[in-house]
C-alpha cells in the first residue's frame, strides 16, 4: 500500500503542501505545488534555485558550509519528527537543493 501512495502524485502534492504550511524553519524553502498542472501521475512544483548535493559538493564547499547545511538537514528532520509528528520519508538527493540564500553565510 505504501508504494501506491509513493507513486500517487496527488498524495505527494498534499504532503508537499502540508509541509509547506507547517514546517516553518529559517532558510528552508518548500516549493509551491501547481495544482492545475498536476495530476495523479504528474507533480508540478515551483522551481527553486540551488544545486543538487553532488553538484554542490563539486564546488568545494568549506567545512563551515558543510556543517551549516548538515545542521539545516538535521533541523528539518528533528522539527518534522518531534515537532510536527510527521516525516518526509523520501530523502533522496533530488529532494534537496543547496543555495547561498539557505546558506545564510
């Protein structure tokens, strides 16, 4: 049953919107869902600036930057799990973008 939820993009859109409304952390952005361009088989969200993890690492971030983003990822997990009692359980690298704005450095 969980696999069916994972490939149901209407369900994914609802989850994305829920996290966008409830997860309020500084330097964390969750893209807006374009409902009119989404369906059960297609999920369309706003495009956010940033680099995927592999690309970001290729730019040689400093240890300070690595620590900062590691802390942000930890904050998202802890706030989601303990604060919201919800978990975004699809932590693949494509779901995270790293950028200077979120870096706050």
